[in-house]
C-alpha cells in the first residue's frame, strides 16, 4: 500500500512548485517569450543607488546618457537627474541636469537669476550644439593662424575680434553649468574645464581657453555619436509596435468569421483580453496573441535575431511586434498591451542596463572624491611650484608659470577617458539583445567571464523537451501480469486505457514535459476512456503527484474511489513499505520489455503499477555547442538531471558530455551546484526552468530558455535566451570575455593618457590647448575601442588577429576589384 505524500505539499501542478527555489534565492544573494515570463524577470537593483520604481520606457540609464555631463559627472545626482528624458533631453534645458528651480539650493538660486536675465535661454540654445561648436573651433583656429598670415599691424585686432565672437559660443553655457555645480557644492569635469578656461582668460590666454572649451564640447559630441552607435536602437523596436489595432466586431452569437470583417481602429492600450483583432499582410501584430483563424508567414528577427520566417496557423502563439509577411489572420488577444513581448523587451533592455558592473559602481562611488582630489592637487602645484621649483607664479604658453601648469594638470587629470571605459558593457548588451539574448545588466558579463564550469539540465535543455509517449506498460500488481491472464476485472476497460485516463486527469495544467506528453497522448482517445474526476490533489516537486479520484465506468456509470500517485520511477517504487515488494517492483522495471533507454514515469493506483515510456531527442546542434564550450571556452561541462542513469547516459553520449549526475531531485541539483561552486569556482547553470529554479538561483549565473521556463525560474535567472535553443550560450560567454578584455584595455589606455598628459603639463612640455587635445583624444580612443564590442566575439588573441586580417584582406580585395572595374570601363580619349 503506498504511503501518502507528506502533508503540507501544496495542491498545485508539479511544474509550478518551487518552494526550495525561494529559500535558495533568499539564502544566496547573487547576480540575477512569453510576456508573462518576461514580466517576472526584473533586475534586482543595487538598493543604495537605484530608483525604487522601474524606469519608464523612454528613459535612459545614466551610464548610457550621451551628453558630456552624463558621461563625466560622477555626482550622486547622475542616478536621478536624467530619469524621464531621452537622448536629446540633456542639451535642451539646464533644469534637466538636476536643478530644481523651485527649490532652495544654491544651484536653484543661480538658475532663477539666469532665467530672469535670459542667460539660461541663451545657454540652452548653445549647449552641446554641433554646428555652434564647429563654428567656434573654426574661428579660434583662424585666430591662432593670424600671426602667420595676417599683416602685423592688424593681427591683434583681428585675433581679438575672432576670439570675442568664438569664445561666448562655447563659454556661455559652460560658465552657467559650472556656476550651478559650484553653488550646489559639486565638483565635476565641467567645473574643472570651466575653471581652466576662464583662468586662462584671466592670465591673458583667452585663445587657449576658448580652444579648451571648443575641443571639449566637440569631443563629447563625438562621444555621443559613439554612445548612440553602441546602444540597441530601442526606437526601432518601438516603431515595430503599432499604436492602433483593428478590433473585429463579433456577430450576434459572439463568433468571429472571415466573412464578417467589420472592424474598428482602437489604441492598443484599449484592447481587452479575449478580443479579436485583424492583422493584414505587411502589418505588425500589435500585442501577443494566438492565431484564431487564417495562416501566414511572420518574421521576428527584430525581436529574437531569428532570421528565418516562421509559419503560423490556427492555434499557434504569435508575439507582439511580429511582422505579417503575407496572408491575413484573425488573432485572439490573451493578454494586455502592457504584458506584450515587445513592450517587455524594450523595458528590460533599458532597465537591465542599470545594474552596473564593478567598474561603473566604483566610478560612481569615488568619482566626485577623485575630482575634488584633482582640484586640491592642482592648487598644491600652483602654490608650491614657485617655492620648490622656482617657477613663476603667473605665466603663459611660452613661459609657463605654476598656475598655468596647475590648469594643465586640472584638465589632464580629469577622468573623461576613464568614465568612457564602461561604454563597452552597454555595447555588448546591445549586441546580445540583437541576438535575442537578454541580460540583467553589465555585472552579468563580469560574472560570465569569470566562470570555469557550466552545468546543463537534460530534458528541455539538451533535448527538445517534446516527449512522445511510446508505450504504456503494466508492470506490477495487475492480474494479467501476475497470472498471465487478460482479466477484464483488473482495470476498466483495460489496464493501459485506465492508466492513461488517470494520468491525464492528474497532469492537467502541468508545465512538466512528461505531463504535457501524457496529455498529448490522451488527445483523441478520451471518448473511449473512463471518466476520471479528481477529489483532492497534492504535489511534491521533483518527485510526483498524489491524488484521490473517482473513476466512472462507461458501461454502468458505477463510480469507484481510488488513490493514485504518478512521478519518477524511483519515488513511486519507494512508496512500497515492504522491502520485498519494493525489490520485486525494481526487478520488474529492470526486466521491462522496452528496456532502459526511454524516459520513464510510473503510475501507482490501488497497488497496481504502470510504466509510461517516453522518447526524447537531443537538440540539433547541441553536440557542437558542447564541443565549443569544451575546446574553445575551456569550461568544465556536466549534466544535472533527475532522469535515471540509462536515459541520461544515452543523451550525454549523443551531445558529447562526459560528466553526468543523474537521479537528482531539485534539492540534489541545488547541493551539487553549491558543491561545484565551492570547489571549482564560479558556475553557469543552463536550464529550461522545470524544477531548475533552486539550482539557477544558487549558480553564479543562471541561464534559461524563456519560451518554456517557469515563472520562478525566469525570476531567478540572469540571462534569458529568447530563441528556443542553446546555441546562444557560447556566443554569450565569448561576448562576456571579449567585453571584459575591452574594458581592461580601455582602462589601461585611459590611465596612460591621463598620466602622459598630466606629467607633461606639470613639467611644462605641453601648452594648455595641446593638453586638451591629448586628453580628449584619449577619450575618443577609449570610445572607439569600446564599440569594438559590436564585432563578433573571438575566443583568443590569435583568433582576433586572424579575424582582423580577414577583414583587411576582404577590404583590400574589394578596393582592388573596384579599381580594376573602373579601369576596364574607362574609355580612352
């Protein structure tokens, strides 16, 4: 007689039970398409410097704001000032920079005064304006060239006139920004640059001061371009999301047919769940839905990176934003616009970038202290230079005094290039998003690059997860099995039919692949099977399901009350209290006519045990993925599965995995992940989310297949693969390693430029304008290096050099072919 399941098991479908996951998530703080899943996948922010509410869709994380004040200001306001405006908001109004004109701070007072006299309006018109910046720089360069080309008697007046026109074009907004920052007690790169520029004017070097501000503004306009290039174009995603939908009007009986296509154009926000919409050829599907009538070919390349068009027919799910290439469909709306896939992808792409990597968090925390230290060090150079090194106190570009050198140090040591180094993280996140891979933030890239091991779940991850029921086999306790007789009194109408009816009733609503396979096998056979009604229901995650049910015989409508349990073979076998009977069951399983190669589940009802045999195929390309991770990434690879040994070894052999851990319950997977992490370093866990949530929560990085993952698994994951395969895993790891390498290169380059420019300025080797050129040139080099994260990742330096050589070879070959074609078409005179 089977023992009942322990009391306290909640009566929910097996695939939705993850109490251990919650405990694991709370005990182990860590990193962290259907729209239902994406909605639950929220980045866990750093509480000390992130907003409590999710960002609106139009907002841009501070680390990606392109304007000069965004990229180089390390003040605490950088985390809050920019929320609520987009890319161009930075240069439109100074109040966007965090100044509350109605507040009582010093910055607010300055802004009210500037607004009253019109200074703020002029500054807003000139700030970060490319054409104005270029005009100013051109006039200043002409002024610098005047002594070499103009008559001597007119040089001074011409230079003064040019500088008088050019300097205010860049100085008006710089002066206001600096005053507001100083009034609020903030020291950032804008303050440093403004102080250096206006101090140059005070010392009689107005030309150098103007060149400093003009080159500074121009350099950060270029940085804005590189930043926009590195970011995923969220606007393109939004353009694929129509604002209106064609809502079909149903007939009197509530049905919707192609013969009646009268419709009303309504905003997508007003669509109600259960309504029907019309999608014509060439249009985008406004919300997630299910094809109700019709069929067509759609493309979702802009959502998941899947380039192959997909066929969609009645009953198929279709994500919001998918573009209908041909035909016409009626789509039923199962969820609201706010829950649509495209809307969630846009929100996650933007909000996910807020979880900052270590470097960005360090810059945010220590940046303002660094800027203050630069000011103090510059004052020391200005004051101690004449005493220690006999420098003149004042000076110019020819005879450089201590103040002039201090200004050069102030400019050279500003952390512009260092602040641009984390741009590689945003670039990589954008590149991964275009491939249908969503990350919770740049910190996940750091964690991925540091991992030495990777573990895969079997069913649904390494295999397709689309199990097919191949056989139902009475194995123990049935009369025909014990006596060799086909006794109709054993089961109704037969052992196999009754087992299928009972199993299907118990698995309704499940998300587990075995449960879905049972239900698929049940479809079409229900008319010939007895009616089964559940009276009570309990489930034990990773083991099975227990139920009390009534079976109604079709012949005489007689009801029979029974208890049943379905689950793993090991668990169902353990329900026999008698050791002798337990051994008999295990022996019967070993001698099964179908052998041990299939995936097996067992049903126990009234002391009668029946085996269900399922077939599951390895995913196409899984072996290539494993080989790449082993040979290129040099990772330790293992399989963690709850299936029995023979089935696990069969799949492991097919996908080239040597290390296999089988017969694992959810808590066993959790313990195995913890053990591997403690001994062998960081671990990546890849699963489909069915009974994987505890292991995903405990792993350094959790990766899930979003289309089939449970809600709990999505909440525990750090990486979501929107495509239903694991081919994106090697790309993600390679991109993470490429990104961390680029960040290290950028930091080294930035520090080198800062040290070179600072030492040269203090020693008097560089004039102020050339110091700015070196400083800003270093910033642009860092930006250029960062956007290399858009390139395809490589596994080694040799591969990267080989890739570069191939690109150069193709470029040279194309140029030579173009030249030869031009020469061939040239007609001699």
